[in-house]
C-alpha cells in the first residue's frame, strides 16, 4: 500500500493501542471516543492484514506482528516529531510530561531542588518518578521511560549516558550493635554478623556479594527491603549490618543515629559508577535536553566525587 493512501493520524492511534493493549485506554490517551478508536483499530487491522491485538482471557495481547510494530513505532514517531520541533526552545512555554526512573535517594534528597527549578522556569513540565530497576532498560528503548539515574557496570551501545558520580561502600550499624565498640571491622566480624540490604533503586547488593564470592564467602543476608529509609530505620532498631554506598551513608546515617564503619580491608568491592541515561532517539530533543541538563546540574552537586567523564555528551 502506498503511503499516500494511509491516514498518518492512525499512527498515533496505533501507538496508544499497542502501548495500552486496550481500546478504552487508548481512546482516553488519544482524547477521542471509544467507537472512534475501535474504527481506527479496524482500519489498522486492514492496513497490516493482521489483528495486532487479540483477547486472551480477560486481557488483550499483541500478536507477533503487533509486537514487531511496537518495537519500531516509538522511535519512528520521535523522528517524525523532530521535523516539527523548532530549533529554539523556551522552557517557560513548554507543556509536556516525562517519566524518570531513579533511586529513592535521588527522589527524596535531590528531586525536590530539581522540581523547584522546573516549577520556577518550566511550569508546564510534569515529571513522574519511578523506582529504577535494571529491567527498565527496555522501557527506555520503547519510549515508556524518558530518563533514568542509576548504578551501572556499563552503558548499553544503544543508550546514551553521562556519568554523574562513583562511590565505594561502607557499613552502618546501630549504637547498640555488638560490634559498636570496635573502631574497625575485621572480615570475621563482617561474616559473623547478620545483614540487611536494600533491593530497590538499582543494585546495592551484587558488588558486595561478588567481592565475598571471590573469597569463597557468603554473608547471612537476613532482611531485604526496597527503600533506603526503611533499611536505615530497621538498622537503627536492630543488630543487623547495612552496607550502602558511602555518600548515602554519610548523608543519611546521622539522621538515624547510626555508626559508620569501613568495610574489612580484605573485601575489595571497588567503586560503582552512577549514570544518567536515555535512549539515543531523545538526544536531539530540546525539551528532553533541557530536562536532563537541569536534573544533571542538581544531581552533580550532591553526587559522590568522580573525575569528569562525559561518555556521550549531555
């Protein structure tokens, strides 16, 4: 079928249908009636000679053809939008929404300043924060997520990233912990203790456990929680050791009257890198550029020290 025979407005309906897997939700997102969206779906099925979505039980699932189209559609729409974006960008007049994934530390400690900046200079921008998970990398690729701040070993080839900081790890414990009398922790002390760890907002566990594994050791991880402040509060009322990035321990440990200790010298955990990342299709988008520059400037002031290392440019 020739392009001239296709109503290009159907592409937006197609995007909402494949994103939501629902005619009703797609209609709401596109601000059209449900019957109109149903007619658009019927036309799209004729164009693609495929149902695109089929009902399985109570849910709608994409067909293989629908999945293939969804993989291609978001970047294509972004490329089309860049044709109509003016070269100049005025933050005060921009209206738009962004989805940002980050650690709960960034959301609680650094995001308030970032949002205050937006409210003053770009009041039309809305930001929806999500707790970062490694599985969200595909959400960046598919357009469900616009930006992420997270710990990474390396940035994938199709993702742009800028290193914000790097940090080592340390231990926190309560004032009443049996090891509180010691000024330093031995490896035996560390291994004999029960441990608590944070699972949310990126990998704060694997680096420590990998270092232990190289020594053929495995700690007793008794409790895991998704949020840093929950872990800090639990540590303050327990006899667990909590291992965290040093800048988080330094910033928040005192609020819970916790004691700070370095990791045992035999435990070579190394430093973890903290990145701001986004998909390459968003690199030239002026609104996205403004958002990431603003967030970067705020996070950079509160990030652990790292030599300047701009991997791909902001």
